[in-house]
C-alpha cells in the first residue's frame, strides 16, 4: 500500500498569510518516505499527524515560491538528524537550489552539504526512489523552472501537477496515472495566468484516453476557498466521471491493488 497524507491544502499568498487552509504540502509513504512541497507549517503538522520528519528519505520541492518551499531547510535538518548525518535526497527545481532573478536560493549551502544527493532535474528525467521511479514532468508557471512528477509504482502511477497553466502536452504527461493530485487554484470562470482552474482540469480529464481512478484537488486559493471547493469537486466529478476529492489537513489517501480508499485523520497532538 502507498499512503499519501496531506498536511495542508491551501496555496497562494492570501491563503498562506491567513492560514484559512494550512499550507504544509503532503507526505508519501511508499518504499521510501517522501515529502512534497514543504510550505509553511510542514514541520509542525508532520508532528501533529505522527509523521516523524526524521524518518524522511526524500524531499521534493516543485519551485521557489514560499507556499511550496518555506519549510525546506528545517525538514532537511530533521531528515539529517539535526544536520549531523549526511543522508537524504533533495529533488528540486533550479530556482530552489540556485535562486533566480527575483529570489535567493531556498536552501543554504550548509543544508545542501548535509544531503547525500541533490537532483535538479529537467522534465523527462527519471530518478529511482527505492522500489519506485519518479519521472519529472513539465509545467508553465511564473517560475519557469517549476517541475512536477509522475511516480511509477507496482500499484500504478501517481501524478502530481503543481502550479501551472494548462498547455498542450500536459495531458499526455499524466494520461493513465491511477491517482492525480493537482493544484487547482481557481474555481469556474475565474482562471488566472500560470494556474489551473476547475475549467482547466475538466478539459484535461476529458482529453485523457485513460482517466485516473481518482483526482485530489489541492493548493486551493482564496477565490476557490470561498467559492466552496467541494461544490467545484462535485462539478468535476459529474462532468468527467472521475471520483474527485478535496484535500485538507489530515486527509489520507491509501492506494492499494484493489482500490483507492480515503479517510480523515484526527490530530494526534496539537503543536
């Protein structure tokens, strides 16, 4: 079984600064422990749901925007036993490691030096992670180095689409994945550049030759939050036939050979 636990479902500057929805990203437990996009709150909420960050093997950061990378350094410190052991893997966009014209790097040299390996991959790159393989996928975002992934496993493929505009070819990269996790920031008729809306994800699903077994909508922006993401999810499910869930803090997806199950965890403790 592969378990995916969301430590947040919000995204965008206004959700991030208000924390109307938490912004911690999500944790994958497969043959290795992987943390994806550790935004603000990732460390605290990991402990809240008994996901010990010291047991991480891999951290994946899609791009340099603070709602995706804020807690990267402290999660590296946890993964490396307080930066005392050289271990763990960082897979990140070029902007995260080197910065860009408007951002400094998200990870210091001190933190990079305690990692066992660092990957700054281009779309199409393939990275072995235990029994799984991560295929890096492209995006079209304001951070031009943003990357997503399609993780290949014995239980089927799991895709993650971070912030991106819809573009020709996006469908092909994720067609046939069993589970699709997508940053759907805006509701119907309220699309903005560089981000997916409900309309975009509907179009994408309709164009797929082999639709996913389930879609999880995450990275919910303020407009989507107040438009009611559950209504948007119901609309997506009705018009595409794809079972659609809305991520929230503590939402857990369990991928098994004979199906995909979900549950909502209660916090183990408040930190």
